[in-house]
């Protein structure tokens, strides 16, 4: 079921009502998964659900299974680390360490080294040596990295975008980010973007079995989520016995969410027979 409406139209309340209804019908909480757009809205969902559970005198259900997409990704990386380590070790056998699920500050440090190595490359026609500001360059490359990841772009789509926009530093940017990918693998330095890339790779290749118990799937504020998150939501909706997805068909990017994907959310509405 799709629940479509503007801001403050009661979409979240409908979802919390549905969650309580499922619990009331005897559905165990491990068979339900809820995803919200961010931690703030996740906490609101949990508080509203707790209030309704108390009102209906429902107790001892355990943890309320509400997560952000990044939270789901983080947990999956930890749960599946032995498999990830096995695959990394094929390429970097000299290092075998626990994952460093870090922030972008460490990624930024590694990226500086990647930029230096790219600038010393004598084979490519253009380097970053003509770029005016190193700090601005790092920010631009991190922004590019984020847009590629959260929009789940493949190499062909990246090259098409670069050609269309006539990007001046397309070649060195590609090389620097490729070096970043290899170095973060080597040092097991996984920021949230690296975690997302790895998670989607494992999901698409059938390596993740974390969600086989989920029969009921709920998601709120889909218009505010990235394409990568919506990709996962599509996957879960196709596997679940029943799903309930809420969003604003006119929301998302117009409200200032950098990687929101209202177009793919509207495509979900168009390409389904569900109401």
C-alpha cells in the first residue's frame, strides 16, 4: 500500500497505527521492519508507537524495529564482515583487520594522498595542479563521491554525466576516486558512503541474508530518501508479504534534500497496481 500526502497530513500516524495493528494481530516484531528518513524522524516514530502500544495495553514486544537506511547498512556491514573480509583479502591479502566504520574525516585524509598521487601521474592529460584551491577541490570530490553513491550511479552513467556537463577535471577526478576506493578497502576504512556501496554490492549479488524473516515492511518519507535507499526499499517491498510506504509526491529535492529522489518515488507509484 502507498500512502501519499503532503507535510502534516498524518502519514506517519497511519504507519504507526499499522505497526500497532500488526502487533495486535500477533505478528512478532522480528517479522516487521520500519525505515525512516533520518534519526530525528526515527525517534518520533518510536515515541508515537510506544504511546499507542501503551494505550492498547500491549507490552513486552522487545525492541521496536525502526531504523534509518544508514543504520540498516551499518548493521549489515558488521553482521556480514567475515564475508566482506574474505573478499577484500583476495585483493589485499597482506592486511586482515577489523572494519573501521569511520566518518568522512578519515576519508578526507586519505583523499588528500590520492590527489597527490594523481597529480604526479605523467600519463593522464590533465591533473589537479591547475585547480585553484585544494580545500575546495577536496569538498568537490567528496560531493561527487556522495552523489555517485547515493544516486547509485554506474560507470557508464558517470561518464555520460561528465560528457554532458563537459567537466574539465573529469579524468583526474575518476582516477583520484578510484584510488580512494582501493585505499579505503586496503585499510578497511569504511565511511557511510563506502558502507552503502558495499551493502548494495552484497545485496545485489545475493550475499546478504539479514532480511529473510521480514514479512511486513513499512517506510516513511520516501520522497526525502536517496535513490540508494529507495532501491533498497523496492527490494524489500518485493520480498515482503505486505508493505506500507508513505511519502509526498511533490516533496524531496524541492525542500532542499541534496540526494533526494522524488522521481524514483513517483515511478514507484506509477509502475504498480497497488493503492
